């Protein structure tokens, strides 16, 4: 997840060590494997390093006021000049609440965060078939190709009956980064499967927000994020079976039992 692996630790560094975003700096991202070339081979097209990072690169450059370059590990020495700082990816928590506060302050300065979307957010995982595994130079399924909710349409129907026009069924892959920030900044209820989409609760500002994580869930990532932000975290638990099909069905009754009333 680029959010936890890069944006959060980089925000920490810029705020806590450098005191802010005022002076633009150049960032070199390094990888132990030549994933960009493996990506070209796998997808059958000529992609650039910018394509590998996708639209996240443009967003991160604007948000953090930095320039990002992506190089292979063996070429890193050619580009590494001046001071070097090694940042560790944020994995599963716990997290520092100041990180989220500073990120929201930055977002409020850059973007119009007046409420433009409904405040009850159901995340629907979009289809993105592969992502590079930088450690093994292999390809992993991601998005709905990795896991999805078999009865997602039923969830939408139940939630629509309860919340009416307050509900939005969001495919984040179809939204700009600014719209995603706006959506989550004004959310009061966020519901979704474990995955990168739920990282967007970092932008949520309502201290009374409720976050509901749907199965399968193997890690405490979003519980730790909610602890840092003092959100009400709720989990529909089911045993994780690695050999089971990627699609999971959510127990509607269990969901109704833990939904907030307002």
C-alpha cells in the first residue's frame, strides 16, 4: 500500500524533522528488484517509471511538495547525492495520531473539503488484476481480483434502506485523489473490506466516526488507525482461510447488529 509505505512516513519526516513542506526536495525511491521492467514484460507494453507509480506519484508530489524519481537498487548510487534519509514503511501499526492531524491540516490547505458527498461510505473494491511484489519479483492479485464481497449488492440494498441518500457506494479507482480525500474527510460511517481503500480513513475528521471492517481481516491495521484517531472501530469477524476462494459473503444480520443508528 503506497499510502502506508510512503505517504504517511514521508509526512512524518517532513513535519517532525523538517518542520513543514515549504522547501521543495527531491526524493529517490529505490527497489531491490527491477520491477518496472518486469511490469513492462508482464503487461506487454512500454511503461515508464512514472507509470509504475501511477497517479499516486502526481498526488504525492503535490501533497508533499517534493519531486519523486524511481530507480532500481543497483542504480541508486548514481542518483544519491546530498543528505540521505531512510524511511521505514508503516505496516500494521500502532500509529502516531500527530501524523493524521498534520496530513489533514495539509489537505485542508490544498483542497476544498466542504462536504460534497454522502457521509456513509461503503467501499466497493474495484478491479485491478496485478501488482508487483518487490521482494520476490512476482505478481500478486489485487483489488477485487484478490478479494471481494459476494453479496455486495445485498449490502448496498440493506444500507440504502437504513441510510437512504446518506449512502454512497464508492469505487475509489474511479475517483480522483482529491475527491477521495473529500469523501473521507466528511464521512461519519466507513464500511469496507481490509485493503488500501480503508487507509483513506486517515483523512476522516469527524471524531465520532464509526469504521466497520468486513471480512476477511488478518491484521490490526485499521484498528490501530482508529485507536490513533479515537474512532469507533467495529469488526465483523470470521476465521480467515487462506485456501478459501477470494470472495467472502458478509453476514447481513451481523452487520445490522453493529451499524450505528445515526
